[in-house]
C-alpha cells in the first residue's frame, strides 16, 4: 500500500489544511511522489518515534543527536577516500578481494560493498539492490537574519488539479532552537521540486524568501545527493511492497560477504542509527565466525 492509497481512504476525514500538512511532510521526507512511498514504511517510522502525535514525531527526528556528533563518529572510522571499487571477487572460500579503479586490491576474510560481484549475487538480493530507494529530496541549510526563526516551521505544497505539483517546490522547513549563529537562525529545508539548489542557488534563495515577507537569507549550504556516485539519492524511502519482498534477502550474508546498510535494518531505516545497527550486527557475525575457528585478520 502506498501513502497515496491510504490518504485516498481517509481524505474525507481530513480538512484541506490537514491533508496538505501530511502531503508536505511525507513528500519532504520521502522525496518522491506519494504513490511511490510505502505507507507501512512511513508507519514503521512513526511507531519508532512514539506513534502518538506529530510533535513527538518531529522531536525524535530533529532533536535526537549522536552523543559526540557525526564528527565524533567520523574520527572513529577507518576509511579510504577517492578509492572507487569496480568489482568484488568472492569465489575463494577463505578470502574476498576488492579491486579498485586505480589498480589497488584490498583483501579480507570478509568484505562489505555493493558493486560488481564475482560470482553474481543470488537473484533476490541482486534484485533488491537494483531496486534501490526512491528518495531524491534535497536538504538545504539556510542562515536567516534574526533570532525569531529559531522556533519557526513551514510546510508548503502546490497543486496541479488534484495532483501535487513540483513547481513551485514542496517544502518542509524547521528552525533550529539551538542555532549557533549569534544573532541569526539556522533553518533546515527538505525540498522536492524542479529547482536544483546546487545549480540554481539564486532561485532557491528566492523560493525560500517567498515563504515569509520578513525572511531574509544570509547564507545557504546544500549538496546534491542524487548526483553523488555513492549515495545516489537521499536517505532510504522504500516503495510499496519492496521490504515485504526484499528485506530478508538484503540482510542475509552470502558466504563470506556481509551486508550492512542504513537502508535496510530492522529499526531506524534511513537514519545513522540504522546504519550503526546494521554495521554492528554484521561486525558481530564476522567476530563470532572468526572466534569459531576461521583464521586470518581482516584488512578492509
């Protein structure tokens, strides 16, 4: 069932404002048309946030942070930047190799990645990976003049007949009460529409300032996740039926290959929390199997 299916079932119980508020939030969080967003995936997220009222949902989504922040997490990770992998070979029983585009080869008893696998992955897992997610939402950080925007929020959705229009953009915006910008406010926007904030920053600023006559933008920071070769879009937002068909297949290991992703944990899908959950479970599997008698130390 899609979000659109569910809204069609209960739209007679909602006022126009209530309906538009739901649409702006769902499209802002899902980054695609409501017919392509799983209702049960959204319901799962709502339940994790308490499942009682919108303010509780927003507080869980916006105000919960990692204890030491993303910088603290980054400093405790091991990684190699600018090292694209073009294929992974797991044909050997005791070793997996990752072949990089610059000629380097990394080997380990276990490895995690999504690319070209030799031999190919089982059909259900390969189909699930290829199916991917549908989120093309753009996240925009705005520094606005004045402190009054710290407790401000806005939702906007436009219509073309009875369909949501992408022009002008749909917005979900939230002010940060803990803004560190002195006399100004930090605002976070989730934008879905025809304007590209990276390629058309002036148009994005104009769209933002049109939300309120007193809103003046001093600075804007954004990134296009959709065009990034690694993220290929925003956080996970699954289509109807996707998780019912593929969730288990996406989670299970294939030989020495362990799979971890923020896209398909049991808990917080689309969040750092979910990526940590999935990664810790995969790491525990590796640790348990190595302790049970398999030899070798991971290099990747």
